[in-house]
């Protein structure tokens, strides 16, 4: 079993390797090989586990993407000193779903090594955690539904299991187009009454997404009535006093079942929207290429983030700007720089553009997704940001 330790500082790298060596000895198992490198040396044969040092904390999303592009199925552990662990472990896990361990907790690290060497159903709890991707906007008609559906269809075509979640509580197009059944709606209504739902309570709500040619794409749609949708949107479920983190519980259970969870939030900023943003590993804010849309979007995000009491809701390090119907990369970059704020709200935004494509205007009346009927330029644009979220 090969363990790869990555740390930039030679002194810290030697200390980190010593601690991992010690954890490996605690397991009592033989044939555990521990190697230590700098990030720039990443490559070669696939390790069974990658252990990152504390240098990775501030740029964890970029480092995570880089590692996944080379070793997409290798579990990662981030080791932090005690102070950083107590302060940042929960938020780092929310953003990346990387296992975070305190530097001095050698028994926990040893248990991870044992689980990898002798896998059981329970020991896989930190493997295969879903990327949670939310599509959000500040006005209707920007294409959050189209892009969410397209991303799911793309992943489905690559045999990556995906779940669409329709939280666009006014424009419930994903549910309508997928013909989300009465049985699914009834199961969802029942789920709203369960304070601490388990997977067996959630599974009756999951159906195949009819607008995808792949069997790897599923959906949880909207409930049958607008009132039920609004109760979720406003955190006014009957169980909310018992369990205010109902959304977190449900998405947490589902993240073990799918490789990606894709949420269509639309432009409705309720409690369910904010909860989803905090839980998301990636947030795609969808804009049109107009000065009005850029100005209003960043102005609204600035106001909302300044009023938020949860830093996870508007952690702009995991946000990306996605221009739907982009005519000009230069114009989009100009608008982004002009309206993104000073200092910029969304740093290193990785601006993505989806070109105008008349073919997809009629996808609502087809049995497929926009991705299925789009031209090659549209498909290439979807593949670009999809690969950055979960390297193929």
C-alpha cells in the first residue's frame, strides 16, 4: 500500500512523513510504503492515499482539482495543526469533502489506513463523496435549469452518477419536464415530516431523470403543491424546530449515493437556497452578458454576503461565474472586472462562457436535455466547466 505525503516545506515535509510513518506502524500491517514530495513532483504511479500538509489549507480547491485530474479515485486526507483543525476543519470538509484530521491524532489516521487496506462497507464513508454543485442567479431566464440539466447529462454520458435536485420552487421546470410522478411527490411530502430522515426515507423520492439518455442520471423533483415548496424554501417545515439542518441531513445522506448532486436554485433566495450554498462544493452563478445583469448580480451578492451570519453561505472561493449565451470573451471579462467589486467578491473566478446556440431553445419540448441536442461548441463549453468540477 502506497501513501503519498505532499508538503512544500522540506522541514514540514520531513515531520509530516515521520508522523504518517508512525501511524502506519500503529496499524501493525506490513507493506505500507510512505513517500514524500512537493506538489510540483506529483505524478507517476497511483498511490492508495494522498496526505496533504497544512500548506494546502488556503488553496485547497485548486490543489484538490489538480490532484483529481491526475488521480481521480485516490482518497485524500488533509492534516492540520490543532488550532487550524479546531477553527477550519468543518468548513474545509464542507467545501471539498476531503477528510480532515488533526496532526496529532495518529489513531484516527491509523484507522483510515486500516480501512483502506481492509475495506468494508462502513469504512468507505469518506470515499466517493459527491460534488455538490448549485446553479443560482439573480433574475429569471438566465438558464440555471438548462445548465443544470446539461451538466447532469454530460456526467451521465461519462458514467458518473448524478442526482438533480429541483429547488427552483417557482419555476419547477426540471420536475415538469421529467414528469416527476405523483408517487415521488407523495414520498417527498412524507419526507418533509421526518425530523431526521434516513436513506430509506429518501430513496422513494428518487426517480430516473427522463430527459437524459443515461441511466446514471436521477432526480428529486418538487412536491405537488406550491405551499409545500414554499415551506421548504422558507424553512417552515413542521420539523424545523426539531431539526433546523433538515436540508443538510438529506444532502449528506445523498452524497454517499451519488458522485455529483446538481441543484437548480433558480433566482429565489430563501432559506433552502442559503443552506444549499453553504453545503455546496461548487457554486455556479449564472449571468447574461449585459451590464445590467453583471451590475445587479454583484451588487446583490455584496449585500447578501454582508448580512449573512454563516460564512459558508457566501464563501466566494468556491464560486464561479458562468455566462450563458456569451457572445464575447473579451466583453465578459471586461464586465467582470468592472462590476465584480473592489476588492473583487469572486476571486480567481475561472470565468466560463456558454455560447449562444439556437438549437437548444426547443429542448423543453424534446425528450432529451439541452446537452443532447446542442451543437459541438455548446457541448465543449459544458465539458470544460464539468471537467473542472469533477475531472473526467
